C-alpha cells in the first residue's frame, strides 16, 4: 500500500495538463482589504504571481479573468474581462469557460498564495466526465475556488446568472459534480493551506506569519 502511494505521488508530481486550462480570477473589488489584494506581497512576490507560477508549472494554458487587465501587464498570459459584470465569481467562471481553449478549467482566486501543486493535480486527475470537480475540506464543505469546471456546465451557469443566482455552490446541485474527499489528499502536509485566501488585513497578516 505504501509503495503504491509513493508511486502515485511520483507519477502525479510530473504531470502537466494540456487539456485543462489554469484560471486565475481577479475580478473582485477587494473592499474588505482596502486595496488590490492580488498585488500584496508575501516573501517578495505578489499573491497573484505566486499563484500564476504554480499554475504555469501544471497547465500549458493559463489565463486571467480581470476587469482591469492593465494592472496585470507583468503576467505573461491572455486576459479576459467578465462577460456579465457584477455577478462575482460565478461570472468569472463563466467568462473563463467561454474563453479557455480547453473543455475544462481549474479555477482559483487571485489571493491564494499557498496553492499546492500535488493537490491541484489530484483534483484535475479525477475530473474527466464531470461538470464540476470540487474538493471538500476537513469540515466537509466544498472549496469552489479551487476546483475544475467543464464547458458542459456553461448552460447551467448562464441560467444561474439570468436568475441572478450568485452562489457557486448552487451549481453543484444542478450538475454532475464529483466531490473529492479529504481522504484523497490526507497524505499532503498542510494540504488545506492550499484553500486559504486573504480577504482582510488581519487575514493577510496571518498569511505573512505562516509563510
């Protein structure tokens, strides 16, 4: 069993995906932070650069969804604005699925500086055939901004936006969703740091202490 786990970890560590697009969502207004949180630095690197670096090591295509692309000229990737303004993350996922070259995307927020590449690969490796593939945290709650979405979910996402439904979790009740149990990634040290994002100055201060 232990040898099988080690072989699996070794195989996953080198996987690159050319059929899934990595997506960073940077469409929020950062109201609680008081400034653009994506551009705050941890260990000399902005949070969005940190996330971009990880995604670029995993996916052949990485794109950014933002309504202010000029702020991110330093990132070498294609950038797209929300098609539907004012609908939050669900609109970002809609735009990403519409723009991506691939049928699936792996989407994360721009303020997640501790993204774990092995955990990302586990989620992606179990996403074929589903509209959404979403990890559950240790409390059993889904992590929708650390998940895979397929273009097969686009019609339902469009319907949600037309109904002014902004909660991404509602999508999981309307589509074929694969929930990844914490057991699947329990071997990864401090795996749930990968889900952490900073919304307030206090949370960002905690991130700096953890880094």
